[in-house]
C-alpha cells in the first residue's frame, strides 16, 4: 500500500500505483479531494506531454503545485493516464 502524506494527513492511498521515473502515480480516485485545489501551472515533458498541477492544502499549510497529472498523455505515457504524482513537500511511503 502506497500513501502520499502532507502535513500529517494522508492525501492519497492505493495499492495500485505506477512508478515512472521514480515517482509513484496514484489512481485519481485514490485522492482525498478535500486537500486538492486546481492550479494554473502547467509544464511540458517531451515524452509524456503537457502536465497540469494541483496545490495541496492541509490545515492551512499549502504546497503549491505539489501534485501533477497528464490529462492527455502522449502514447508512450498512457500507463499514467488518470493518475497523479507528488513532490514539493509531499512524502510518498511505499
């Protein structure tokens, strides 16, 4: 079971993560949506495509664009479609 934790709260939990470039991608349905806010930040990966981000907010503490996902990944990255990965202060225990 993998868990994503921020500010003491479990923000995602799943036994079905996909690891790509040392990042655990959690199924979107495993997120506790109470802790996520849409971000306007995007980035582009040459082989995965355009990434979108969420800010993670727990008990008044915010990790800006700490979760990312690929709404429409390129063919090479289809295994992470509908999945979310973390960084910027979010700890993943697997």
